[in-house]
C-alpha cells in the first residue's frame, strides 16, 4: 500500500517533510479493523508529533489521526463491525496514523459513519468531537439532559477552531447558554453560525465583556488556547463551585481563585484512553455513534471548511502550511485517491 510519512524532524516552522513510501498491507488481528482510507483531516497534534521527534530519529513517522473509510477486513476478536461498514474515528497516538491507503485501528475507538454526510465531511469530526464529549461529559460532568442545564452557561475560549466549532454545537444541544470567543469578523461569523449565543473577543478583557452581557460569571469554562494567557481572567469569570477544562497544559501556577471558589479543574487529552488502554476505552466507540446519530438528525453539522483532493504530498504540504498559520477556521480535510 501507499503511505505518506517523514523520516526527519525538519524545520518545525514548515510542513513535515513527507515522502511517498510503499508498505506491506497490514493484517488485522484481535480487535483490530483494517480500514480502506477515504478521507483524513489534519490536526495540530500531527505537528506536535513531528515537533517531538528527536533529531537523531530517522524512523518512519506516519501521522493523521482523523479518518473516514470502509472496513475491508476484521480481526478474529472483532464484534462491533464487519467488512463493508462505513466508519470514522480518531485512532491513537500510540500507533501509525491514517495517511496511508489502509489503516489498522482498534474497533473500540471506531464509530459508524453518519449516513447523511460524505467521507470528507465525516473525517472532520472524530478527534474534535471526542475531545468535546470527554471534556463536557467526563471531565466537567455536564448533564446531557437539557432540562438539567437550564440557566447554566459555558465560556468556550477559541470557539471558531475545530474543537470550538463542535463544542459550541454540543453545548447548545444539551441546553447550555454558550459564550464563545473569536477575534476576527470571519471567526465571529463562524462561531455564530455554529450556535454561539454570544461572541466576545479573547483579545480584550473577558471579565468585562462577560459582565457586559449582564452575567456575573459562568458555570463552566472550556479553554482551547494557551491557558496561561487566560488564567487570571478565568479566575474572575468562573462562578463558585464551577468547572474548568483545558486541552493544553498550564506552564504557570493555577490561579489561587480556583481554590477559594472550590473550582474543579481538569485536563482533557483524547488519547488517554487509547494510550493507557483504560477499561472504558470503548466509550469512544459509543460517543462516535452518538455523534453520528446527532449528525443524521440534523442536530450537529460537520466543521469541514477546506478540502483537498487527491491525498498527495503537494496537498499535504498545502494543508499543513495552512494549519501552521494558526488562523484556521474549522477543519481541513484531504480526500482519496492517494497519489
């Protein structure tokens, strides 16, 4: 099979040094599925994998954590899927990614592809949506019942990106009042289009803007950008006994206000379940199936914003160069065939 990978770290300010390689087609065993890849999206985590590669490491690295495709073969212990099933998933950082014609993945990390959207639209969703579901429902223990969330609010810092676009929709779906942050006219429009009740700027005082909305604070904060930049503001905005979740690690001390307000603070990393093989790893399978149902019901829309075809070194370079600008809105997806 054809795959795209890189052997050297290269210049971290540029796209990875992709090369075309020919590999043996994998054979699924145990609970692994062999999936024919139809579409992949690019993620900042792909670049972090590249950036963490040691200078003297010249082994082949294949990234690509968001995949949509068709099951072509199953391992002898599989029970959730069979050949011919259309699926989507984010996989794991502990194994090669999906930038190859065929890809092995544990079925417990895989969901049924939504029927109402194409493979590219589906590939935009898994990693970001799993991050959101785990952050909201597992880390912050937010109820899925809209009635339970009546009168409650969430601040999403970075609402126009891939994760923020899904977080806004799912938070609205479960009945929360959503305040999203965005700083440019096009990102403000994107956040509003995905359901944000209010959009404020993360380049201005967040506490002042929240108060300007007539609110004393918020019950939940989901931080999707550098948490150190917003630590003081979050301490002011979060209500007593509120909950905060970040997808990036803090490099500075946690705000003392979190202690005085008995705030619950949590981190969310979507790979934790798969890397550590936790007993509840199959929760990602269930979350993706829920997501597919929400998409097919019209409750959640894909966050695909840019697509490239075919999957080639040239298009991978374009996609990652766009991602490196830090100004991406929604998700960037590449569609088969592989060339």
